[in-house]
C-alpha cells in the first residue's frame, strides 16, 4: 500500500449502548444515557491502553524568570501562589516561541496571578492529534487548555470529554455574532458551546506559471474546470530514461486534495439538507473514480516515488518547482515566501467538474478545555484572551504571521489581509466555503473517507461500493450511539 500521500485524523472511538432508533445517519442529538455509556466505554479502553503517547517537553512557564507585571503597576504574587494553566498543543516549528512572545506574555502581564505552561505533544501516527490527550482525561490529569482541530469538537463533546463553556460566554458577554456562523457552529453541541474558534484556513489551487509557459500554455489563464485541468496537466508530465518522473502535472490527492475536497469540486455532498450524512452521493463516487483514474493512468508507484523524493526534506513538493498544479491551503503561501523558489506561480480557485460551482472548504483550530481540568475558570480567561480580538491581533501581527486568517471577520478586515493578492483568493472564496458536517460522527466520516481514498487509488476496491460501505457503517454507528435526527 502507498501510504505516503495520506493523512488521517484519529479514529472515532466506538462504544456505548447499541440502540437503533431507525433514523439513519443524522447530525444529531444524542440521548444522555447513550452519551454516558459511550464516554465510559471510551475511558475504559484508554485506561487499559496504559500511559503511552508522546514525550512531554520540559514545562515552560511563560513569564517565568521575569516580572510578568513589570511596567503595569500591578503587584506580582509569589510564584508559588500563581495558578498554572497547562496548555497542550501539537503544532511544531516556531509555534512555541512565537505564541509565547506574542500572546502568552501579553496575557501573563495582564494576569500576574496566572502563568501558562506549554507542553508540546507529538501527533499520533501522521495526525496532529495525540493519544496522550485521551489518556490524560481518563486518568483524571488532563491539561487546562488544548489547541484542538475544530471539527472534532462535536465528537468529543458528545462523549462528555470537553467542558461546557456556555456559562462563561454569558457571564463575559462573548458574542457568537463576532464569528462566521458556520465556524461557530463547529464549537456547539446540543446548544452548548465547548470551545472558541481561533484560526481558520482555506483551500485553493497553486499553479506553476513557468511550467505552463514551457508547455505552450497561457500562464495567466489557469484551468477553471476539471476537464481543462486534466488536459493541461497531461502536457506537463515528464520522466527520465528510467521512467522516473522528473516533473508532474497534477496529483489529485497531494496536499489538500483529499476525497473530501474533490467530492465538493465535483458537486458532491457529505450531508443532505436534513443533516443526514451522504458519503455515497453519486458525485462523490465520480470524484473518487477520477482520483483512481489518475493513479491508474500515471502509475501510483511512480507517483509515490516522485512524491517521496520531493517531500523528503519537509518542503511542500509544489515549492520545489516540479509540480504544475496543486490543491492546498493558504499556509503554503508562507513556504513560497520563505524559500523564494525560482519560478513564477499563482493562486486561483480550484477547478470544478461539469456544472458544479468553484468552491473551497474551511477548517481550522479552536481552544477547548478538556473534561476534568483543574482550573476551568482560569483556562477560560486564557482562551477568551487568546481567541478574542486582542489575542488574534497580537498573533496575526507577529513578524512571521504571513498568510494567517483569524476566525474573527472584523479582525481580518482590520489586518487588511485583502491587500495580499494571493491571500485575497482564499478570502474571496470564504462566503461560499463548505464546512465538514457538524456531527458526533464527523471524525469517523473523515477517517472512512481517507481510508476508501487510499483503497481506491491503490486499485483495491470499486469506488461506488466503497462509499456504499461507508454509508452502511455510519448508519450502524449512528444506531449504536443512539443518535436521533435534528
């Protein structure tokens, strides 16, 4: 199996009482008894699994070693009396230093009675999620704050794994109106709020103008439809004497070209108007057949070899200058500016199939409080600061902010992000952006979409049957978890 292309979010843990309600797959409301049973089953599994997981970096109390209240006239409590907020995250690179200098230090200056200990966790497998998080909750020793993939909130909240922050929102007048309603909806389960949105991200097509010009194509006219993309890409595959690709036109599943993405580009749906999950939508199947067609036509083994070689140094393959078209996120703009590749490039909306409209989808991260945290009120104060206007501005104005987009539209406008013509492509697409289904089964659906994508491109299953099997599995899991249609 060729696994180098694929990433997955953690597998949806199964548990709870088996109780069919005949409603099929829904976005849905969970009966309290089923929720309790599922959470208990989950925690039992985690306890039995032991305390494996990533190594913890030495705790770093930001503000430590200096007077966090210096310059503001505040008395500084004895360090031993300060409340320490444990903040766990899975972002690597410069995140720790940058977040400390821009956000945490400012928070500690305003709250000299608090300190923040940041702990880095290695992701489990190839994900940005760590098994240690579940283990800590099961063991009664969770952190106070998590940097958390936002679309997982409903899955976790439905199992009782996150603290309900609704009372604090009301008390401190935090308004959902400050956020995009689709993004805010990802933090809500059964009318209760379990996190604050922090950053958002979008998807678009990067295209290599230099390669297009060499192939006799107009470098200022990127493809707008899948048919155009296929024809243009075909002209830009090249191999050496031994048949190894030296450049490729397009690899559908590279970057952010997941089945999720391609299904929307083909006009497919992952849920219907009533909130029922629809992985077997006929247009989803067409997208998967198209992806498998690339693997067959251009040889999955040779594509894998090309990808492995170009990504071995941790640099996005498109940045290397040997990929003509790539569907990816706004964060790639940072790499292109950092490495200044020696070719001309552009950004455009992703092509669509047939009569489907060009679209994108938006994801992003949130700040949450895991169930059982020892300092919920203090954690809320930190979350409110970091994900609010002040924290968002501090983070987005740091020297290396690059192409970051916040979850607060007013802040994005204040930052004048549209002045960047490349980032403007992502911002202009936000009004029609898709979001992943907001459902307790969200992570299971994502994982299954990734699984059948891998099977299909490796020639190990019929796309339509694979997606039909996903539908059946979701229906069975919906019944087991006692989900009822909204």
